[in-house]
C-alpha cells in the first residue's frame, strides 16, 4: 500500500470514529505537506528525497545544501501559498 493510500485509509477510518489524536493529526498534516513538496520536485529529486516525506523541512535543507535553488523556490511557494 502506498503512503498516500495508507494516509487516506487511516484518516477516514479514524475520522469516522472521531478519535484522531492531536499527534495523529499533526503527523497526517506533516505527511500531506511532505507529499505535496515531493510532488513539485523534478523526478530525480523526488526519488532522492522520498524517504523524507514526513519531514518537509529536511527536504528543503537537502535542496539548499545541494544548491538546487530552482527546486527550493518551488518548495517555498508551497509553504507561503
């Protein structure tokens, strides 16, 4: 099961029961943002950063450290839109 499918199933099952904890909501939001960040990156960088899907700020750090400024710009557009 892919991460996005897992997230959807987990979210909808928990949402129906009404018992999502604050930690679960925070984690789901982080995953969602991480997946959105990955989606705007070029394919090679999606593959390189895919293991960081739960940590969008680390994806940004990797891009900056590797001087991928165009990709980093795309990521900042997600954060500020």
